[in-house]
C-alpha cells in the first residue's frame, strides 16, 4: 500500500519540481495536495491516486505496456 502512495506522491512532487516555478512552502503543499488528491467534485481534475488505481494518465504504461519489438523477428506488436 505504501508503495502505491509513494508512487502517486512522487509523480505529484516531480510535476511541481519540473514546473520550474518558485513558490512559498505553503503554496507547494497546496499544489502537491491538488495533484495527489485532485479537486473534489471536479471529474476533469482527478488526482494521481485515482489515476494510479485506474491505470490511467502517467501510470498507464504500468498496467498496459506499450508496443514491443521482437528483435529476433523484427516485428512490432502490442503486448496484452
């Protein structure tokens, strides 16, 4: 359970870090909470926790691997 929480928290923290915007500590906490939990009542702003549990957004490759290439045959296929 903790691994899943840390995965979602890391993604939220990484987004804030990569934005390059400076902010006060309280603003960073608020931004991290919004990314982690989402915005209540707004289905368009799902948090990373919900996306992780659904296998959506940035976590989709964890559940649904992308196309793979068989190097021996030289064929590309979608892994199921």
